[in-house]
């Protein structure tokens, strides 16, 4: 996935969230040099984009490591193109470099 544009921290609102110590430690471990708060923001933005149907514009074919054949059980959108996937339509579940499974239309991976 492409990196999100960074907003200056002076333009952000301060928000308090309570996390289990183990979760915070894992986030710190996964975040590397970017810091766990930036990782939490990325995770939240990814969720917002996915839920709003804008997820496809941020994922590229090179982000998909492998695919698994599947069948859609409800309407959703292809993570690469944003095209609608209808219930009972054959799809692929794409495993991203970040370890997420995302819905894909087979033709979205064609050359």
C-alpha cells in the first residue's frame, strides 16, 4: 500500500485511547522507525478508506503477495479497482504485504 500523506502533528487533535499493554507493545514492535502512533493512524485511515469504498485507490497489484479463490457472500468492492463484487460472484482473496486479506476481482490482476 502506498504511504499516506503526513499531516503535521501541530494540525492534529490530541486524542486519548486506552490500549492493552500487550497490544501497545506489538504495535511498537511492528511500527519500526515510524513509531506506533503513526502506525495506529495508518491503521485507522486504512479502515476508514476500506469502509468508505476508497480502499482500492491505495492498493497496487504489487502489494498482493498471493491469492486464494473464494466466493463473495455479500456485496463488496474490489480492493484494486473499486468495482462492485456481487454476492455469489467468484473472487480472489488477496494477501497483501501487510498481511491483510482483501477482496479482488480476478480480472483486476490480469496484465
